[in-house]
C-alpha cells in the first residue's frame, strides 16, 4: 500500500485546476450580479468524467445543480467518506482585482472564491485525480460533492443528505489554514416589524410612530436580551451573541412612519438548539410588547436558521486529518470558529465532520481575495492521505 510520504501531488497541476475554477463566475444568485452555479457544475462533471468516475447531477434549483462524484473503495458496500466543498461565492462589488483573472503573484493566486472555497475544491479534485492516475483504491468509497448555495441558505448540502448515499464521515472544505475546525456557531436570522399609524408630521399626536416603537425594541435587544447571553460559554467558540444588523423605516420626512423593520443575527453555540432559540426570541419580544401596552410588533419567521457544530476530536476523521496535516506542516490546531459552514447539517444527522482546507478566513470575501498555492497543494496531499487511511 502506498504510504503517506509517497503521496506527492504536483503543485502546478493543482494550480491549473484552481485557475480553471476561479475563472468561472459563480456568485450566489441571491447576491448582486449573481449567476447560477451551472458552469462550475459543468466543469466538475467533465473533470470526473475524464477520470472515468461516475457522477450524479442533482438540480437543487433551476440551473443550480450539485455534482456528486464517486471514487469506488476496496470495501464497495461500506459507508463512504464525503469530501464536500461549495461552488458559490459572495459578490464581487468593490473588488480591487480582476475577480475572475486568477492572476498569480508571489506564490499566491488572486480572485473571487480563490480562498473561499475553490481552493478546497481544487485540492479535492486533485486528490481524486491522484488516486485514479495511480490506480489506487481507497479502503471505502469516497464521494466528492460540489455543492450550491452555502453562502446563503445551505440548499446544496441539504440536498446531499437526500441523495441516499451512506456516509461514515466528512471533510468539509473551508479556509482553515490546514488546521482542523471541529466546532462552530449556528445562526438564527429573522425580521422584526413594528406597526404604527401614519399621520402628517405637523400633527404627530394623530399617529403612532413605528420608529419610536422600534427604538424600544432595539434597546431591549441590546440591553436585556444580549446581556442574558453573557453567562453562556463554549470552550471552543466562545459566547452566543445577538446583534441588530439592519434597519429600515419611514417613507418621507414629513410623514409619521407606520412601519419599521429590523433584522437580527443571533449566533448560537454548541449545546443550544436553534429552533428553540427562535421560539424564545419570538416569545420574549411578544411578551415585551404586551407588557409595554402601546407597542404592536410582528416577529417574522427566520429567513436563516442554522445549527452549531461540534465534532469529537477523538473521532476517526478528526484524528486522521490532524495526523496527516501534522506530517506536512508540523503542529496542527484543533479548534472552533464563530462562523458557520455546511458541516453542521452533516453532524446534525450523525455524520462526524471536520472543516479543513487551505487559505485563511481573513482573506475570504475580501476586495483582493487570494490563497497561497503551496497550501493548496499540501491540502491535496493531506486529503489524499486521509482518503488512503480512512476506514482501514
């Protein structure tokens, strides 16, 4: 059997794959200037076909397909290892570089998605290619899922769970600097609306000012509700948080506003249930309005509801990824992060998952997004080593 030390994946080849991916626009359609991920899916599908691997194209939404490729394992019927990376990116507004140029300078590749997370997808594709070109089978089947919509509603990974494949564990591609993320926060986002009565601003007493009502709500959120969260703490991700992130209201400078709307962002920690958190927000604000007596409000259902993730560092997938990474970079941190990923949907249904990939989260979504190419090649070798050892 090939050893880890003999896995060498050509950096120039990984770079070419990443350049191909970055040159394909795939801004999530929910963002300004967005396009469906179809062209990215076409590339991945053709890549797998060239390797002679079976793949499945699943239309999650019109022109927004997931692609799931299958590398057969020695134990053909065993639950498989999932490699998952999303194809969508955030918007390109205000970028200072050509977002699709895939320019290389000083060992770094620049472009939208270079870091988040096309570098991870390129590393996974290169790892699959290494197995095929060397005629090696991993112990168990390996499924590569190139997914849509991670940046907004996680529709892609949810569809993977409906695909019927038996999965023993997962590596979820995100920029972690080749360290292992085993915990992250979840999120509940919803809109809160105060309702008033419109009137001419010369006679404000004839109306009910929805903005004034919302000021009470915001004060209650910032002081009472946020302060209550300070007692909760998770050792890897810190404290839960609650923030007011957007506000709109009013129609004209001479009209008492009858509507005001805010959006809130509640970050949950492992051990909290996001569904229960949402119900508590609704109940708390409804009770606050009733106690006020003059306040009329609506707590709208969440437009994003996601879950925290917590994987045991002792699980096989975490032990393998950290061991293989340590062989390449030395000491590897096993830690938590405050942002969310596709991994929480997998762990929620019992699939142990580790978030891992090249690049730094500090470069994600930036005006000059980039990734170090050496890290991308190392990630491909670490992923290949994990594939070779998992399920033995």
